[in-house]
C-alpha cells in the first residue's frame, strides 16, 4: 500500500467511531496490518494534518499562528525532542489530502470532520470557540506528543529525521 492509502485508511478507521481513544485507533490499524509504530504515526499525524487544512480554510483575521514542529516527550521526564512537521510524510500527505478534500471530495465531509476533530490543535480551537473567546491572531504552541517515544521503532525513526 502507498502512504496515500495509509492516510485514507486511517481516516476511515477514525470515522468508524469518532470518539475512539488513540489507543483504540492504533489497535484497529494494527488489525488492518500496520505495525505498531506506523499505526501510532498515522494516529497522531493524520488528524493533525487534516486539522491544519481545516484551520487554513477558517481564514481567521489575523491568522492563527501554528508551530512548524511537534514536541515529543521522551522516556525520561527531562527528554524532549523537536520534530519538524515538514519532515513527517504522514503529516504532509494528510495536509495535502485535507486541502484536496475541499476541492474533490476525496474524503467525505463526515470522515473529514471525524478525523480532523480529534487532532490536538482542532480540539484546542474548538474549546476556545465554544467558550466564546476570540481565536483570531492566537499563537498555538507546538503540540506535545507523549505516547510516540514509548513506541518501539521511535528512536530509529527520529534519528532518520535528524540526518
């Protein structure tokens, strides 16, 4: 399967039951044949990429400023690794497909809504909007990932990104 298929499968799995925990999404992806680490990557970066595509379309004025990285907390409490989102193919393709979905419908509205809404940035924006506060011009800090570093395969993946 291609990475495109992986992203679309992840969207389908998430949309089957939108309120699933990340762990359940990972388990479902593993049932679909993905290894645990790739399932974790998809579970984190697909909703984040789709959410970014949606945030772009919201056209806040001034724009909401989003980080170009995520922070991965390591196995020890003082370990912290920055990951540039430009280096994460799962994120980049989800962002591209999210943008494309508005033009072509490659992802149905229902699936797009389900998958994008579980991303950490969209959850935060929805909380701010639901509270009645203005979001325009906000600066949203880099998302912090706590599960990824604990997954077998993370260190190899992270070191490949660094090179």
